[in-house]
C-alpha cells in the first residue's frame, strides 16, 4: 500500500488550507498513493479562534474534501474542527474515500505543557478503525499517541496501520519524545505508524510565539519492528512511502505481543 504524508503548514484561513489539500492530494494521486494523510488542524491552525471556523461533517469544507477524494480516486485523511456541545468544538479526523466517509474524534485532550485543550474542545469517546480496501486502519490524533491502550485496542480490532495526524507542540525534549512515542506505538502493536505533523512554522519565517501547538515537522513512518522508514525535517514536504503489509504478519508471528497480552 502506498501512503502519502503531506506535512503542510496550515494557516488561519480554511479556504487557503483547502487549496493546500487539493494541491498535495493531486500530486500524491499522480505518484500512485492510495491514501494521503494531512496533519491535525489542517482546516485551521491552532492559535486562532477555531470555534469561529468549525463546521459539521456535512458542511462545505468537508464536502470539498469529499469531492476531491472522489475526483482523484484517493483516500484523504485530514484534521478539521466540528461544532460540539456547550460552545466547544470537536477535534476530528475526516476520512474521505471515493464512495464513503468516516471520522474519528480525538479522545485524549492536550491538557499538558501549559496548554488546556479541554477548555475549548470536547473529547471523543470511541476508538476508530476503518477498512480501506482490504486493510484495516486505526486512527489517533496527536496527544493520543501517549496512550498505548487506544492503539492496542485498534490493533486487536485488526488494524495493521495506525494513522496519527498531529500538531505537535514545541518545547524542551518534545522532539525526542515524539520520536520515541512513534516508535513505541509501532512496537506495542506490531503495526505501521504513519504520523503526520504540521510543518515547523519557523522554517517558513512564521512567528511561533505563544503556547499554541503549531507543529515541529518530523513526520514519520515507522515499521512494525519500531524502525524508521521515513523521518522528515521541519519544512513543508510531501512524501510517498510504500508499506509492505506482509511485514505486519511477520512481526506478529515473531513478536506476538497482542496475542500474549494479559488483562490485569
């Protein structure tokens, strides 16, 4: 399976971000990718009033993504914001296939490192796996990657790939933690981890003052043995990686951690 990682730098304007999605998805499809993955908060970068731009999954922004997926014949995974209850929004992945749509709502909210996502965001309650072709894929968003049980549950449901769009906040030790966590979740689940972060704004001369998690780049693909297949730098970039799904079956036979799991 060929998967494209679109490490973009979202702006405050959903229309501009939709154009970025279209340009990258078109290139990915031309390179033979079956899926193209965009970061968390693709619809609008953190640090802006996301409640003002949030739209339902049936809204115009999501319709634009769905139309693009149908036109190009590629699955698009993209981070957006959906209205929630009590004035909050939901931090959501919109998963558009040619003839269907799915979504995952971020379960673990980023109340850490002096940021309080729960003040404006409503948490999701359900894990999510989706069949794309013959392959089951599990989903997480950013802070979710610190919680192994979500990924183990997805793998036990048959997920061979985990897709994790992210807007990873900068800070001391954060890049090292990101590398460790992407590798650890691959090992926990003997699955591929495809983790796509926002590009680092500093690489494009964009002001990064404040504590909003605006991304550090370093998007990655990690194999079921915890080995990096791809590790990007900070700048906006599109890369296409071919995953050998036979490696998942091999790893699960060699290191049967899912089968050997004990429930305490």
